[in-house]
C-alpha cells in the first residue's frame, strides 16, 4: 500500500523514464567527447586541451552514470511496489520531494541528517 495515487505514480514514472532517456543521451555524448587523442595531433596545446576535454567528459559521465543508476533503481522500485518510501526508515517520502527528485531514496530530513 502506498501513499501515492495511481496518477502520482504514473506521472513520476513518466518523469523517471524521461530522465533516463536524457541521461542515456548525455552518456553517449560524453563517450563521444571522451575518445582518445588523434594520432595526427602534434601541437602540445591542442593535445593538452583535448586531454582536459576528455577528463571533463569522463567526470561528467561518472556523475550521469551514478544518477542513471539512481533513476533505474527508482523504476525498479516502482515495478516492485516499494517506490515512494524511505530505504532507511520505510517512512513515506513526500510527493513534493518526489516531484522535485523522483529518484529520491530517503525523506528530506533523513537525507539532510545523512549529509551532515
């Protein structure tokens, strides 16, 4: 039994699926941006700039991969019937929090305590 209505669950599923699609596209872009240095690049400044760009792409890909994992975890919880409750306490996560961050795993208060 959940505190969320069928409409809430449908809306949140749509938001999660949309976020998943965006993240997958971003990861594909990061992968393209993170490709190796071309053999014909001889200019040290060009090579250094390319390395910096690759580093940035890899760092962003790491953030996006972690968020994609959270989104996919939330979708699995939706499928399993456990979505919308804190993984720490089992308390309901407020609909406002879920609308803002549909992949939330904890209540706002629990997350604040955890981050301190």
